[in-house]
C-alpha cells in the first residue's frame, strides 16, 4: 500500500492555502499556481474588477 506522505506542496496564489501534488499535474507541476478551477477562475474575475476601477 502506498502512503502519500512525501508529496510536494505549493501555496495557492489566490487563496493562500497549501495544496499537494497530483498525478495529473506530473508534467506541468512547475507551472501550477492554483489549487482549483475556482481559484483559477476567481483570479481572472478579480483582475477584471481591479482594472475596471482604475
């Protein structure tokens, strides 16, 4: 049985929560910045709101 103790982690740039390496991110782990689709989509909405106020 495999234990997932030694997997790398990162911190999400949107919500600042830690998230763990996933098999689907194996080839692009260096490019992963967001813990979920919600954070990735929330980033673009936050950028649009910030740019429209200026």
